[in-house]
C-alpha cells in the first residue's frame, strides 16, 4: 500500500522535500513506516525519540496500524512561545 507522508519544520529540511510517498506491506504500523523512511533518509533517525506523528487531525502512536490512503504528518515536538 502507498502512504502519503508530509514532513514539517526542520524535518522537511533534512528530508529535502515536504511530501513523499512510501510503499509498505498491508498491516504495516507507524513504526514500520518510520523504519522505511530512516532507510531512505538516514539523517532523520537522529530525531527518532522526539518525532511526533499525526494521522488526519490526531496524533498517533507508533503501533498505529496504517490503512491505504492514510496521510501521515511527521513533525518535531510542538514548541510554544
């Protein structure tokens, strides 16, 4: 299945793109998605512990099971000021 991924803030800069499509097996989780992205963009792995993942309008855990057509947002921690 294909998952649309959007990168935000400095993660977008590290990825070199705002949008990417990632191919995964049916039943894949957010953790599987992140591992695939880290293989393709190793610089993002350094931010693994702080990355937030959203699906639609909600944050999701790494064990969230992805569905075809999901749009995933990958972003750094939210900062206020």
